[in-house]
C-alpha cells in the first residue's frame, strides 16, 4: 500500500461522493469537479531560477577547486561540472534520500528546497571544503531584513531614587 497523501477535506469529501455514484454519473461529475480545482503551483519562476542558479554556482565552485566529476564520484566519466550535472548527481540524489521525491518539480516552495539545500551544503563543506550560499534576490533580501529588523521601543522609565524596595 502506498503512503497516503493529505488533501483538503472539502476535496476528499467531493471525491468520496463521486466515487459512490453510479458508473454513468462518475465520469461527468469527476469532469465537473476537475474543472473547479487546479493543482497548487510548486515553485514560483523566481524560485526555479534561484535553484538553477545555485546548481551553476556549485558547478563553478567545484571546477575552480579542481574537482572534476570523476574525481568527486567513483565510476563517473571525466568531465567538468555543469549545472545539470550538479542537479542530477548531487542535488537529486540527496532530494530522493531526504524527501523521497524523484523530480525537482515535486518540491514544495521553500520547505523542501531548504531541507535539501542544508544537506547538500553540509556535504559540500565536509567533502570538498566548499560553501556555496543559496542565491537570493537582492530586493527580496532587503525586504526580509527590513521586516526582521529589531524595533526600538522608547519607554519612559521613572527616575531612580537609588533605593531598591521590595
């Protein structure tokens, strides 16, 4: 038996209702239901670009450090790293181990990407002595920093008399 996936309760109830229909109604009701829903978008275009930029940055760092694919991985062909090679030979391997997801298109917006990045980054440090930060849009980084900036509170405290009373 495959692992159950959680879905919204309203969708579950509607699918359950359709499954209990007589066979001649199942098809039409299912078609109507499918017209009323659409899958959630897994990643934004910006997130997808950042992910592929990261693969290229890792490839550049490995190449600059003198790590060919064959030197890094046993039984691999002798070649330099590319973004595609990083995606297939490093990222996707860890992604399958950690999340059980075959394709990067199955990754949820940030949680899955963060989980895999943390492991890949750790591996790059331990095995190759490299750290490649995940690319961040400068505008979004500034917005994030501003939203997390400490707030200064101005509080009027009473004057101290020097005595402490309990």
